[in-house]
């Protein structure tokens, strides 16, 4: 009983001393500033406001770049549509080319057959020319053979001319078919290479634009950090010195994933006035953040998933040990890959940057499959 009273007394003394320290600190704050301090404060404030304007302008430029990236993505979609038409045209070209190749093979076969027949006929005529029929004065019987040979020769000559003309036409047709096949091959190559070239060019532009957007947003982040530092300096000049050393950093609690305002806490309904039949209570925490804001890992862990997921958009899932998982949704762009290890506070992505309206990031902490309050103490890996 005496020990309890003693503890209460110590607690009261400590609270009184703390209040006294805060009161004396408040007394320091209300002291008028010297002319030099006021001048320093005015200079710091002007510098801070200028840095804030530069940050806003840089973020707006980054947003313009992001809109250009979206326009380029739309061009790729349009090219894909045209590519579908080109692929249909290419299929027609391939069908024509196949038909022409079949025609060429058929013509070549018929020419080979005809040339074989012509060769046999010419061989027979050559033999006949070496052994001509005898003159009419030698033997009347052999004269009949001579007349018959003359009749045969007269009959064969037009046929030879006809076959020769047919061979000439077949050769001309073969040349024409080969020319058409070459043209179809060229058309097919142009149709496919044009689309591929345009796609590669636009994809290269998108990479350049995204790198520029990252660079601009990184500059804006550094400017915002400078603004925070300058605000702290202003507070020191005014005498608003925070109590330090009272609370250390607690690595058993999760860091906020974005710099922003918590708009809906764990277990809170969607509307403050919602009754029992209102919106279901939240399974996680909702934050508002500036467009393009950096998203960081709330704790050290391994990326178990990074990418689009159903209707949740871009999602990052971190395994932080002891069967705890952190789910982050609402991200615009992801910087990490599955299997990658990230440290506490390490960037894992950025919020969408296509509008000047504030964006919403959702964070959920799970133990196994059950959501738990992210404000709880979490025995993360390494602890």
C-alpha cells in the first residue's frame, strides 16, 4: 500500500516537473525576437516558400510528363489495333504467296515434263536426219517411205511450233509468278517491320519519359525535405523547441508508407455517422498523399508480390517475418520485383501522378490470413 502511494507520488512529481518544463519552454517561446532573429526568420520563411513553389512547379512538370507517357501508351494501343489490321493483311499476303508458290511448282513440273517430251522428239528427228529416206529414182517402194516421212514432217512442224510457243508462255508465266511472289514478300516484310519499328520507338520514348518523371519527382522530394528542415529551423528561431529524448524510435511499429494524412483507421467505418447497417469497418489504414508521392516500405521484408492484382490496381505485398504480411494498394508505379529484399523506409513505388488531386494509399497488416491493427507492436524479422 505504501509502495503504491510512493509510486503515485513519484508520478505526480514527474508530471509536475514535466508541466513546469513545458511551461518554462512556453515562456521562452513568447519572448520577443531580436531584430537579427526576426531578419533570420523572415529570410528562412521566404526561402521556404520559394522552395515550396519550386517543389510544386517540379511536381506539375512531372505530372505533365506522366500525361505524355499515358498519351504514348495510348499510341501503343492504337498501333496494336493497326497491327491487328496489318496482321490480317499479312495473313492475306502469306496466303497469296503460298498460292503463287504452288503455281510456280505446278508450272515448273509441267515445263519439266514438256521439255522431256521435246527432248525425245528432237532425238528422234536427229536420228532421222542421219538416215534420210532414199531418192525417188532408186526404188518406188522407198519413194512411198519418203512421201510418208514428208507428210509426217509437215504434220509435226506446226505441233513443234505450238509446243515451242507453249514453252515460251509457260516460261513467261513462271517469271511473272516469281515476280509477284517477290512483291508479296516485300509487302509482308514492310507491313511487319513498320509496326515493329513504331512500337520500339514509342516504347523507347516511354522509358525516357518515365526516367524523366522519376528524376523530377526525386527533385521534388528533396525540395520537400528541405522545406521540412527549414520549418524546423524557423521553429528553433522562434523558440519552439520540441522535447527530445522522451521517446525513442520504435522499430516494432510500422512506419507510415507515405507522407500524408491518415483518413481512415483500422476498424473505422467509411462514414463517421454510419450505424450498424452502415459501411463495413476497415481492415486496414487509408492515407491521402500528394500525387507522385514516394511509397516506402513500412518495415524490412521480402517482396512476395509486386504488380497488378484484380481490381486493386498495382499491389505490393511484403513478408516481414513471423507470418506477418503488409499489403499496399493504390500505387501508381512499382519499383521493386518479387523476391527482392527491402529495408525499412526504402522506396517501393510512387503514387499515381496523372491528376493534381490527392491520392489514396491503403495499407493492411495481416497475421496469416487475418487482418490486424497496423498500430500494434509487430515482432518483425531480425527482432
